[in-house]
């Protein structure tokens, strides 16, 4: 479905002075994210395009855009850096792509909090926080491009989740400012647990214009690589280090078959060794080295980020989470896709080793140490050798049935099917208030049905 030329023109007439672009090459780029990680999504989304890119620079301009879109009943797909993996910012019904990257100001920094506009790049926030002796509690591996509002709307965890929990846990975000999409837009402020009404909602229920984010005192994390003779040893060491209280910001076990994808680590991550990539607090460097040794491994790199960069080595956060998938696809694009796996608690490394043996060359594993709801939680984002949709879902079903794992399906576009597994009624009720005409990112939530929209 697309919006008529006449309605687009009428919309533009109602937003004078706000930058817009309609060049085909621009729309082709701005209608995409990293959904091409999934061949299943690529087939579904490759031909989807927005009709007009709108670039507001202030909240007032966002309000003007929202009012005009509601008046002319034009769909809005909100976009940040476009680094999501599930087509979150792909416009399914044409209409407007609302690019938020010009709303990028830091509004305030205090002890433990940063308040900023939603289009701010996460790396820019990191730089601003560093000037006050602080750092972000968590960030995605795509932080150079990703915006904080995009992370809020589409993310769940990342580097730092080992120490500070998942994005929706505790106080990582405590304040969000939302513009509604109606003829006379409102500005709604959400605090505390109410922010969950829009967190991980894919931009379906209100335009986030500003928010806060948690900070912690800066730590000169030591980027560490430890090598092992077997993946069982690497996995056991990573799990043991987490339970023993070693202060780490990142802990990722990566099996040796990934070595060929890490070109910059030649000589540091050889194809005959499995690895643990970590960020360790300086006070615990010796304790971690002893832990590695107790599992038969050896620490081969332990350096500050500055030293890693000077040696042209990647930060260890580039060696984990979904950045690992990206590294594989850079070398063998089209050969692989991936899965997202949560293991039962408490974690039993034997389950992961059985999976490794069961699937052989079909799945290459890496495991992420994290915390969820205050408890230790192990995830995996294995790359899957692409053969067919049918085989992909056979493996998903097997891992859930045989291993008790939960698979957050990365091959679907709806919130519920991808992660939540059920409709979040609080988010749908908020959508009725913030998007009464059902114009925001249509097709991305099964909880919203056409009969809910106001005429």
C-alpha cells in the first residue's frame, strides 16, 4: 500500500520549513536496516519503500509533522541509525520515514544520568559522559551509528549487560518523552516502570523525542583475549568468572571456527584455539588470569582500549553479541544467517556442547554472559548456515523442545513473534492513546487490529 501523491503534497504543505527528501536513492537507503542478516526477511522486505523522508530538528517540528500525518492519515515509520536487525524501521505501507538523527542534543548530565534527545548517536553520548568521568551502563555493538532512541525502541541488551542487566531492568532508562500522533499532538512524559509502555515497541506507539540513560563511573576496562584448547574449557571459564564475582563489562565465549572471520585478529585468535573475549576491571585482571589458568587457558591480550587501537586491534566488544554475525557476513555473505537463544537458568554448559555436536557445520556458536532480572542469564547468537526457511525452523523447534531454550526469532518483523512471545497489552493500550489512528509503523505488532483505529 502507498499513499497518493496528492496526500503527500498536502502533508508537505502543512509542514513548511521542515526538511524533506524524496529522491529515489535516498529513500532506498533510508527504507532499510540490517534485516538482510535474515534471508527470510530479505525476501519479505526488499521491495518495501517509504515515499518521503522527513528530517525534523526540534521537538516542535516533530509535533508539526505528527499533526500533519494524523490530519492526512499518512503512516509514519520512525528511524534512527537504521542498525536494527528485524526490519523495525522498514515502512510496510509506504508513507513517511521520520528520521530523528537531527534531534541529537545532550540536554543534561548529572551523577548517574544523562538526558538527551532521542536521535543522539550512542557513541556521541559516550564521549559526552566521558568528559564528566562517567560511562554508559550498556551499549550495542553498533554504537557508532545507532541512536539512543533506536536502542530504546528496538534493543534489549548488549555490551554491559553482564554488569548492569538488560535494557528494561532496573534503572537503565527511567524517563521518556513521547509525542502522540493525532491532529493536536500531546507531549507525554513517562517515568519509572511506565517507560516499558514504549520500550522495545519498535516505534509503534508514539514518537520518542527525549529520554534519560544511566551512567556509571568510568572504568579503564582491560580488553582481554584468553585462548583455550576446547570450547568446553572456554565456556566453563566464562561461566565460572561470572559467578565468582570478577568485575567484567563483557564476557563472550567464541568457538574457534569463527577465527577465519576475524581478519584483524590473525595471530591473536588462531583457528586451533577457542576464545573468551572480555572487558575486565583493572583491579581484577590478575584474578581473571588465574581463573583462565585454572581452566587450562592462557591470556594472550590484556590492554586498554587506547592500546588496542594503537595496535590496530578491534575492541573486544566488536568480537561479541551480534557484531559476530556481522563479521561472518562480511567474509561469507549469503552463506549464513543467525539465531538468538536464551538458555534455561541455571546455565548448564553441557547443553551448549550437545548443541555444538548435534549441528556440526550447520551452527557456529558464541555465548554471551549477561544478567536478567538480577540473575545470571546466558545467551547465544550462533550463526546458522543458510539452506532453507524450513530447516531454520526445524532447528528452532529442536532447540526449544530438546534443550529447553527460548528462541527469540530474528526472522520475523512483529514484536510478539520475535521476542515477547505474547502481546504486551500495556503497550497496546498506550498505542490507543498515543497513536489513535494506527499510523505508526503499521504491520509491526499483532496486538493492534484495524478495528482499534479511530476514524
